[in-house]
């Protein structure tokens, strides 16, 4: 319907940037309108996106769309400007225009900033047609009938994929825009209902998001998706309850095994005391060693039980938390909150299979009792096989450049910087270690090293052909057999992977015993007269005592390794 130019002035349709009539007008979130090209160039030239009129700043660049109603008004205004007679060339047109004026204002004029009555009526008719189309879509969702065909193509997007509109839920429209039949959160980007669920990204989206960012994704109705997930919650709760029950039973089983083990240990200790009390004083040291083995086994089993119980209790706690979260989630009727929470609590839980796990109560005393019968007969023979005390000195040709050796070659520690030393193929150039001068290919050998005051060290033996350049992989298969201390309390024998050794007493002096023919390497706590660890292997070439004081760690590990004389009783 044409209207008179008196309703609008050209100043009302000017872009405040180019000062010309709007070309493809767009509106910012603050409500001001500009030419799409003008506002685009303006935002490209400033640091922050803000409205040129009210200076409101936007955190992110708004996604603008052409204001079609304003564009139609501008097009009609341009046509009237080009053909002035179109606004009142005949009497009927003037009468229609006069009638509209009377409806809009009592005094026969349109107030500034108001739309003419006929244009308002046309907007109401378009909204009515849009609402009827949405009701048809909602009816289609319930009955599964074919999508209705409507000549009003303005309510759908040109880029909408076929069949996509079938997932649109029922909406009602007012003159101020779309409103929801129920309170549903709005998309922060497009300010439309989050009525769809993207299975690809696991998030709720609006229809416009589904047509753009999620066009190729698996999209479904959010409310129906939540109802499907709520059915799965009950099944998951049952599974969690069963898993919790199994783990609680396993905790009780381990606790009972721990009680039985303590009783067995008390009985074994009593029998051991009675048995070894009958032996001569020369066997007292062996008795203490055997009792220590029993105690280590008990402590190891107790430690293992504590770890298993702690792990089970942690899993029980996690399962209970998951069960509580699922029970709470099942009560919510808000599918947005439900779907968001379900993606967090429905993730597979990393749980250990405890079916075959149990705590053994065997303290290894059977082997002790059987060996005692042979010990007396073998004792005299063993006295004749006392190992030769090895007088170990350090080989300066193998020492890493940061290592400092004492004049008698009995002490070694790590300095702050490299020293000027000859370069040779025997020297370690990356690992701070040194070998002993004395190698051997047979016999039984014993030496002692003081480690008091150190937080880190390595002691053992190394083969003649071991790699000494660059990064070294320390393991028996690579010609290295040694015991390590890290961070004051972490003892381990360097196998693949390392064998952790929980020690109750921190040794101040380490005794090393090598039986070349048997392939035996043993470590002892000299002061406590306790056996630490024995490793069995096959030696096939010359082996040398191995020493590493490790780096000094800015003074916290600067104490030396000291080769001490062996005192024979």
C-alpha cells in the first residue's frame, strides 16, 4: 500500500556514518541502524566493536542481519521520491491516506518516529501468517504429517536445509517478537529458544545455530533427547549400586585377610624365636636377618592391603558421588540442565577389575624353616668361603667432568661446573658417575660405601662394554646393575621397570656383595646388619664397581660417596 512522504522525512532514513539513505540497513544489539557496509568498515577501523551513536561496546563482533522491514520502507520511500504522484495522484489515494492519518492521530498528523497505521496493520498480518506457519510445524511434530506448504517464504531462511524446520517446537509471537510457550533459555548469540540438541557437539542450540554452525551435525529435539537420557539414568544407577556393593565386599575380604595375616605373623614370629633360640650365637645374625625378611613381608603385605583398601575406598567414593549426581539429575525437569549434567556424569568411569585380587597371608616362613635344617651343616662350609674384601679405588679416566675425586680416590662428589679433563672413550660424558679401577671376572667380592647425608645416589656394578656416552638406559640388559635412592626415601633396583624397595630403616652405609660365578649381586644395610635386595643374573665379561653421587641439587645433595674399609668381626 503506498503512503505519503509526509509520514517520513529523509532525515529519519539516513545512516549516521555515510549520511546517506540506508543501503541494506542492519541494527546493532543496542537498537541503532546503519548501512551494512558502513558499520562493517567502521568496526574494521576501531580496536573494539562499539555503536558509533551510543558508544556501547560489545565483547564480540555482533552477527548482523539485514532489517527487512526497514529496507522495504526505504525502497517505498525511494519510489515515492522518484515518482511524487504515486503518493496522492488520484482522489482515492488521497482519501485512503486521509483515513489513515485520522486513525493515527487525532489532529490528522502522524507523530514523529511513529509508523503509519496501514504499515502497522501489514506487520500484524505478517506476524499472524508466521504464527500460523509455526503452529502447522508443531502439529507436524506430533502427527508426523507432511510439512505444510505456505506462500509466506519470509519466515524461513534461504539457507535452511530440507526438512530442518520439522524439528521446530511450538512458539507464540507477539508484536515485540517471539515468546516461548514455556520458560526456555535463549541462545546468547541469536536470542532464540535452545530447543534443539546437537549430538555431535553435545550442546543445546537454537534453530538458527542449527542452520549455520551445526548444519552438518546430528541434530534432534532437545526435550525428546533428554527424555531418552533420563531412561538411561535408572539403568546406570543400578549398575553403580552393584559395583559399589562388590567393592565393599572386597574391602571386607581384604580387612579379614589382614587380620589373619597379623595372627599368622605373631605365631610365625613366636616359632622363629623358639627355633633360633636353640642355635649357637654365631647364628644370631642369621636369625635377625630371617626375622627381618618375615617382617618386611608382613609390612609389604600390610602396605599392599592399605593401598588396595585406599584404592577401593576411592572408587567407592567416586561411585557414590556418581550415584548421587545421577539421582539428583534424574529429578530435574529442565532438559537443558539435565543434558549438560548428563554429559559429565555419563562418561565411562575408569574402574579396576577386582575379581581376582586378594591379599596373600603367606609370610614365606616355610622356606625359612626348611633352610634352617641345612643351615647348621652348611655353616662351617660357608665360613671357609668368606668373600675377599675388595680394595676399591675410583678410576679418574671414567669420571664425569663434574665429578670431584679425593686424592686417595676413595671419595667422590658432584661439583657445580665441568672441569678440564682429557677426552677419552672410557669417560662418562652425560651421566655423573664413575667406575672403580678394580674389575673382576670371577670370585666373591665385598666392599662398603658410606651414603650418609645424601638425598640421591646410585651404587652397583657395570660391565666393561656398557655405553658411557650420551643418554644411558640403565638396566641389567644394558650392562648396569645398581641400587638407587631418590628424594631421600625412594629406593629402587634399576630393572625394566624399576623394582621399588620399601625400606623401614634408612641405611647410612651400603655393603655390596658379588658372587661372579652365581651371578649374584646383593646389597646390605651395614649398620643394621640387614639384607636389602639380591639380584640374580649371568655375568659374561669384566664388571666394575659403579658409583654415582648424582647432581648436588644446589647444595642439598653435595655430600660425597665414601668407600670405607671393611671391618671384620
